[in-house]
C-alpha cells in the first residue's frame, strides 16, 4: 500500500534548510514526526505512517469521522517557523469493518487484506484446537505436513475433520445468513474468529476466517476464496502439489465434513476459471503469501 502521508519538499534556495514534518489522525494515531535536511535546489520526499493507537480501535464499534492533521515547519536557529499546517476530514472504520474496495487498490489487493482477520494465535482459536484434539485418533493436534503426497496418509484430513467436529459438537456453531455483496464502496461488518466462537454463529466469511485461523495455527496452508455473494475456504493437502481440500463452512451443524468438502469442491470447479481470469467478484488469497507481503493477524482484544 502507498504510505499514508507523502510530503514533497522543494527547496528553491541555494542553501540547505532544516524541516520538521508531523502528521496524525487526531485522537486515533500517534504523531509521526521526521526531521530532515533538504539541500539547496533539491527535492526531497518524506513518507509517513502514523501508528494507530490500539486501545482507540479496539473500543471502536462504529465508523467515526476524524481529523487528519499535517504540519511542516522550518527550523531556524532552534525556532520553528510554520510553513504549512492543514487539517482535513477522514473516516476511521470500526475494527471489524471490511471495505470490499479501497481507492488506489485493485479488487484482488483489497481482498488480500482479509488475511489480517485470520488470527491463528488468538487464545480462543487455540482453545478450539484443544477441543479438536479430542476428535483425533491419537487425542493430539499436531502441526505441519507429514511429507506424504496429496495427504495420502490422511493426516491433514484427520485434523481438519477434528476441527469441524469440535466446531459442531463443542461450540454448536451454526450458519447465520448475511448478504455479502462485494460491491464497490460496500463495507461489511465481519466477525473475527473469537467472536464467531463466542456468538456460536457466523456467515460464510466469518466461518471461513475461523477455519483458516485454526488451520494456520497448526501450520497448514489456508486460502480464502471469494465468489459473487459468497466465500469459502481451501486447505492445501501437502507442500509439494498445488492441491486443496475445498470446504463449504456454512454447512456446519447440518452435514458431515466429508459432504462439506464435496460441496466445496463443486463450488471451486465452477469458480476456478473465473478466478484464474481475474473476473470481478472472483478472488483468492493464500494466507502464507499474504503474510510474506506483511499482512499480519489483527491482535485480539
């Protein structure tokens, strides 16, 4: 993503100048401050990203207007002379709000940001995995791949099915229908995985994020797939072949894990060509790839 604040300074004098640049979203971020020297007849670009104050966002349940503030001052013999000071209105989204389109980003790039809502280290997700261990043959939940091709030893399937059974039998999860539009400019309130577990309900994206979180927590490669008005999850079967189990998570509490995979596979067979062609409202984000790009999990409250 582009930096939040980009300031271009042109020094038309022959001598260097010392400047201080400050930017912030008042009440929601720290102040980002840089002190720089611009040589004579030179141009310098300063990029800033004021850091969000976590407590402010954690308690933010609805969108709120805010003031973006920027100030540029010249430092002359220890005295600051204001060259520019402006404020402008901006909008701060609530922690759980997800914009399906973001100015300056492609649809696919915006969709990738869903990876931030995959939270494998949340204690609530770890608790889910502890319950899931009770549904494996060994009574354990282990991490990573065994090295077999296409999950020929069933180790991935066993753990995924155990997660499904724990969601169903321990948490009594159920699907709650919520329209997902993916429409430009649309903002959707999304339950984070811990909220899905606490509320024992979720829509397609909520349940997919939860399942992906549990899979990532045991070092399995997960992906979120978006199609018009719907989302489902995929879990890679091994580290060699590009094959996945596609899971229709909205069937939780209604059918077996095996049937959920059958339906998920049918959905993927219909969507695969559209995703490959980059068609609108068809998207795929692989969680490990998003992590490599710096899209890390949101901290839990």
